[in-house]
C-alpha cells in the first residue's frame, strides 16, 4: 500500500523580479488574488488533499509569509472587541496553521528549484511528499494536489501534473515524454527541463504540482547542474524513471500562471468571476469597462 502523503514542500525563495517594484520589500507569494495572498491558495490546496505539514523554503524578505500563517493576537483581540467583526475574525483565523505544523528554512543561495527542494530534506525524511510552486494558482474540485494524492495512492509512485502548452512555450517548462494514457494517467518515459520547441519530446508541460518519492533526495544530493546552470528538480525526478513508478496526470481544472503580470491579472479576474460573493459585481464591472 502507498504511504500516505502528509507533507508538502513550498519553494518560496524566488526574488519575483517580474513584479518589481512591488516585490522590492515584499515576498511575491504575498501578492493578493482578490482577498488572499497567493501562498494561501497553495496551502488551501494542500489542506483539501489531506496534507497539513509544511516546509517553506524561504529566503530574505520573506518573513511576511511566516507571519501570515501565525496567529495575529492583537488583530484578533481587536476584531473580537468590536463585536460585529465575526466574519473577519473567522477569515483571519482560518489562515493560521496548526501549531508546530510548519517549518521555515532558508535557501541560502539561488542554485535552482532542485536545490530549494533539497533544502527541505531533513524535514521531509523518507516519505512521499507534495511539491507546489505557488506561482501557479490552480482552481478545481477536487484540487490538483488532491488528484495527485489519489493517483499516488493507486500507483505508489511519483506523479506530476501536466497540461498541454503551445509548442513555442516549451522552453519555459519541464516537458514530459509519456506512453499512451490509461485511466487518466500516462506512464512517463522522460522529462526534460526547458527544451527548445524543436527538441521538446511533447507539448505536455509540468505545471508545478507533484507528488515525489523521497528517493529524489538521493539524486539531489549530488548537486548536478542542468538547464540554465541550475540544480533542476526535473533532472532529479528524471533519474527515477525506470526505477520507481512514474506517471503524468493531465490536469483539467483552471490554471493561472501568476509568475507573469498578465497571468496574475487573469487570476484576479478569473477568481473574482468564480466566487459567489464577487461574481455579479465583477461581471458588471467588466461589462462597464469594456463598453467605455
Ligand atoms: C519551474 C520548473 C519547470 C516547471 C515550471 C512550472 O520553472 O523548473 O520544470 O515546468 O516551474 O511553472 P520556472 O518557472 O521556475 O522557471
């Protein structure tokens, strides 16, 4: 039987250069989509998947993430005293993680995503874990990570979530090579980091969600550099193909690429259009703006 997935690694050390100057003094993961920071969506996705132990791999200027998931005593006390702020109090408290369930460790040098995940090794130990890149915002029910966990329970192996992208974009992603799909899962035969369009084995891109076996650390331990001179997670995952079950799952829900300004804007509009409390007003607003 597959070991239960209890832990997630959230690599959040990136500088967010595409969002300067907003990210000059603030973590990019704290940028807000409607009313909550990007990182909270990733955490809620994990909770939906039954995962409630977190390793945040952070860097300088990221303290707000830790504060966000802590209890906020003064704020909560003030909201309580006001008497009419029960809903706000509930929202604030819902963003608090269970005591002792989150670890914040720093990636001291920007050596790549593989290196960031490797920094979490002692806190993960020898069990399967989820990896979520919070720049990618996923909206679906069940969540993308919950779907990966279910798939892992079936196969006991590594699973990556993939989506089709236009061929000219392969150079921005880890691209997989797969056998034909069976029951929504396709056995992987390869994964290449950021291949040129003419060299890409397919147009199926890894979208920053995975369940990974701890053996990945054995490969990351070697600190081998790959594409862009960085230690790549995809390279370490590729080494497990053939040794451990490894599948790609085509994700069919909504995905917003919040690593780009337009994707981030789309996320704000898309999430607002999908929420019962904001949908009607957002629709009316957009209609008005497009007419004007
Ligand atoms: C990273 C990964 C890449 C993956 C992508 C998804 O790239 O290295 O394999 O497809 O995230 O967003 P980055 O966007 O950090 O350059």
